C-alpha cells in the first residue's frame, strides 16, 4: 500500500556496509509529523536518494507499506519518494535546492 505526502523529519542518516556483499546502504531514521510522531527506520540503497535526505530537515515523502517475514515494512516509494523538501528545523541552515 502506498501512503502519499507524509510530512516527516529526518532525524539521522548513517552509512553502513552489507557484510555479505560489501555494498553500501544507509539507515535513515524518520519521525512522522502529520499525526502521532511515529519513529521509523528505513533502509535506502541508492546513494543519490540517501544524500538528498539530510538530517534535521523536513520533507513530504511518499512511503510504501508492505508485509515482510518479520512484520510490516515501511520503505520509500519506488516512484517519486521525495515530494518536497520543507527546510531545516535549525535556524541558519539554508534550504537545499
């Protein structure tokens, strides 16, 4: 199921390396701002997309919700995951282009 236009805050982003393949991926922590402030951890495998998600910036994101072996999985939507960057929550940090 696709969930469109969710206002989120990216609280952290960390680069890691898969031990089996030696390929990089990024764990990104987000907090939803539209409702109850749900904290989610998502995995991003594409460098370009991961670099667009800057910590302490707000975004409108499209998310995908699906079943997995371990329960529910929340990921960035495959098409158009970042709807809009809404700016930093910290004064003095310019909004990205």
